[in-house]
């Protein structure tokens, strides 16, 4: 095993026996095998697209398989092995169609196209198979960005929205990581193209969400509890939440969001459900304590699961790309899922233990913020708002994450935080006040809604007369943890945004030479202390 795709990788270098996340070495190795098989499928499907014989089922499989390898998603060896087996079957089907259409010459196949169930065990599929450190760094940066693309594209697909150009890039990128002729410059170009497609896929998911659930609205979200039994929904998939809400109507069971599902409370469609009563707890890494005290069943809809405690193992369920050994996994048919088992169990459970009370604000996506843009612009022109600080990204369990809470608390009262993702849990419950009725923390939603922050920044800066967002009164202090955050970072870089502060630790998969390129081209800076970063970011 060798894995360094997340921020908390062992010693900041790489996990080599088991993952800090709880992933077993066997699963990590199987995930490497799966990515290797996906590269082979990508080779054949790329040719199939040119021949006009590709199928949607291939895209569906690729998105799910890539999503399953993201940190804290599928911990099951059986789950990953099943995808490998299905991958080989799909590979053979595509290959045969190419041969039937005279679109493939078997005499000129690259090594990646010759992988089979019989020879896979003899292949070196791990990250370290690429010996050159810089080429390896750039290849993995592409792969991790593609994993982020797949996660967002999968959520959009569940709502009926796809983008063939995005799916095609996934294949292009995977195949490119097998091409030894590509120089570091060409790979850097591919990294930036990954960022471009990242922006496209976030826009796709935003369109899918808003077309289905309406535009988010500024909303006070209850963080207390009621006396009814409840079901807690965590992860990111809004479609799963919608189906659960439909099935729990009139049952006497309340539904609560958790973690990155918090933004659901701000969509008009979800506000129609009186039994969606608010948000319970905080970000993903608190879940062992919070799931324990919730008392009722928990539905994990996507990544961000951590190894469950035995005390609630019998009442946690997974669905979609996420899975864990010993946990009941629910599989849908044609997009529909049956949650009756969860509902029946919930009826027999005690109400959740209240952790806190009050409300928090959410729903500040681009549509709602830009609808009051004149008010915001007037506050800027009057000197009441002197700086916007983008503090988006991920939360994590390491103690150095306290930096983000301290930074938010220390910001002058004439600054506004723009946030998205679970990073917000470090400061969204602080009493930071408002500026002329404008909350000092504007939460756009999930990590993919970092797209919304860019649209907000562009819209406000245009109204303020700036043609270059890098000249505007906006700074970036981004926290990362896993591959979706990597994609968001690449999207920001592709847009030419400079001077991003990144932390709490720089990615282990970025080699010194690649880091120098990012510093020289984009002036990426690792975070240091609150005082030093404050002085630099408030200039």
C-alpha cells in the first residue's frame, strides 16, 4: 500500500500499512487496481467515442468507480473487487464492439490496454510505479482532480444531468497518465484543463440542483431537536434526501441533515417538508460522537463516512458509492430507492439527544447574493466592507484546523467571509455579526458550491468596476482535505486566481519542483500563523 491522496496522510508523506482514514491496506491496493482497470477502459472508450459506439452505461460505471476511491467513501474490499470485475466485463464488451466495427487493431495496443483478470496481479498498479517524482506528482494531481470531477458528475447524473465533454475528459486524462512521452509541461497543461472541466462540472451540478430543487434562499436553519424519532442524513446526495423525505411523510419520523447536507435546508423544494426539521451536529469527523447520540438511523449518501462505532453499527446505512463492512448497503433500481427498512427502524428509536439549540444561517448562493448586489456594493463603496475572504473547502480532525476558527474570529469587523464546504463548521456558529444586515459569514453551500463563490466574486467585482478579480478586495484562505477540494483548487487556478493561501498542510503528492511551478505561476502560499496570514491577506 502507498496512499497520499488526503491531507492527513501518515507523517505528511503517505500511508503504507493502513490509511489514517481507516482504510485497510488490502482495500488501498484494490483501489489502485481499479484505477488501473479504469485507465484501460478509458483507452477503449476513447476509441469507441470516435467510432460513435460509446454507451452511457460506461460513463455511469466510470463515475461510480472513480467516486468509490475518494477518501472516506467505500472501505469494502468486496465493493472495490466487484467494480474491478464489472470493469473487466465492460472492457471486453467495448473491445468486442470496436473489433466488430473494424475500429481497433489488436497488433498495436499499448500496455495499459492489455490488462486482464489473469495478468492484473502481475502489474505494478501503485502510485510509485511512476519513478520520476515530478511526473508522478503531476499524474496523481490529474487523477485526484478527475476523482473530484467524477464525484460531482455522479451527483448531477443522479438528477438526470450529464456532460459528454466532461466524461470525455475523464477518459483523456486517465489515458494521458499512462503516456510516458508526455513531458512535465504537457502534464501541467493537462492539470489546468482538469481545473477547467472542474468548473464545468460544478456548473453542471449547480444547474441540476437548482433545476430540481430551486435556487437556495437565505435561511435560518434550526440546530435543535424535536421529540419525535428521527433519521439523520449525511454525505452530499440531495436526490437521496428527496426520496427519503417523500417516503417519510406522515410517518411521524423527523429528518435531520448532517455535515455537508446542511445546505439542503435552504432549497425551496426541501422547505415544503415540515418534517425536515433542521441540522444535527457538525462536520464529518464529529460523526462517531454525533451518530451515537442521535439514537435513530443514519443514512450515508456519499463520501465522508468514518469507521462506525459498534454502538450504532446496526442503525447506519449506506447507499450509492459509499460502503463499509458490516453496514447495510441499499441499492436502488432505475434511480429509485426503498428506505422502508430505515423508516421502520426509526419508529422504534428514541428521539435524538439535543446537542445544541438555536439557528445558523445558510443559503447564500450566487442567486441570492447577487439579487442584493447593490446593497453589498454600496457597503463596499461606503468603506463598511473592506475585504472579502474566501474560506471555502474542507474540515478535518487535526488540531491545526483550529487555525481557521482563530482566523475567522480575528478578522476585522469590516470583512465578510465567503464560504462553502464543511470548512464552514469551524466558524459558522460564531457570533460574528453583520454589516448593515449583511451577515459576515455568507455560506454558499456544499463544497461543489465553491462555483457559486466564484460567480459571486465575479458579479460583485464587475459592479465595482474591476476587470481583474485579482485586483479586487478579495483574498483566498482555502482549507483542503480530499480530492474534491483538489479539484476546486485546480478550478481556481485555471481561472487565473492568484495568491491563494492553502492549508493546513500542503499536499504530499505535490513534489518540490511542481510546487515551485505553482508558486511561480500562481503564488500559492502555505498558511503560517493567523497574525502573519492576516497581515498578508488584508493588504
